[in-house]
């Protein structure tokens, strides 16, 4: 009665799925991107004139604890620890790391409570509130990847709707 169904739609879904896979395949190294604190080995530190050192700040310890929880897969614990650090630092420099870590937690593929829409504001806040931070470029990359991911989801949903409509028309035509 009609010609054989064109499989182009299936190949489009396959291509989109492959694109999403390649975009998100870089997420497998998130624990390496999770930035606790930067410690410089003693042999690399140049001799400086003796100055009184400030006492160690608890927010840096909190970032280390948050990173450890993240590596163990305790995303809720890491989330709370990073939020605590952020509340202690305000808009001071360790706050950019805490924001970045919060964005990573919500974007991590193994997090059962992952929410890409929640991770975007954290990365955007780094860009707006910490323009001199070394994490700004990485935050911009994450924002772009997450936006592209959302666009691809919308395209997939549209394709699904079209596919359902085509199937319904075939059923009606077959009756």
C-alpha cells in the first residue's frame, strides 16, 4: 500500500544520542576537575622574607573535606560543606571554588539528584561575581555545554513528538 518506512528518523536519533554522549563523556573526569585547595610543595616555594603567617582559615579545610566527600560519592555531604564554605567566605576568593564545586555536584552524572538547571546559576555567579578568578574560563565552558545539552534535549523531545504523530497517522491510515 505504501512504500517502506524511511529509517532517516532513526539515524537522526542515533546521531543526537552520539552527540550527547560525546559532549558528556568529558564529565567522567569530574573528580579530577573538582578543585579542593591548592597546595604548593615545599620544594617549589621560593624563599620569601619572614612575615607573620595568618592562622589557617576553616573555609580552606572545608573545601578539602568537601572534595573528599565528593570523591566518596557523598554528594549531599559535599554540597552542604561547600555551602558552608560559601557562607563563611561571602564574595572572597575561596567562594569561587565553592561555587564551582556546587555547580559540578549538580552536573555530575553519577549524582542521583543531578539537575543541570540548578548547576547553571553557580557557574554564572562565578563569571559575574569573580571576574578575576582562574575558574572563570572553565565556568564559561560549563555554561555553554549545559546550554547546548538543554537545546539537544529540546530537539529530541520535538523528534519524539513528530515520531508519535507519524505513528498515529499510520494507525489511522491503516484502519
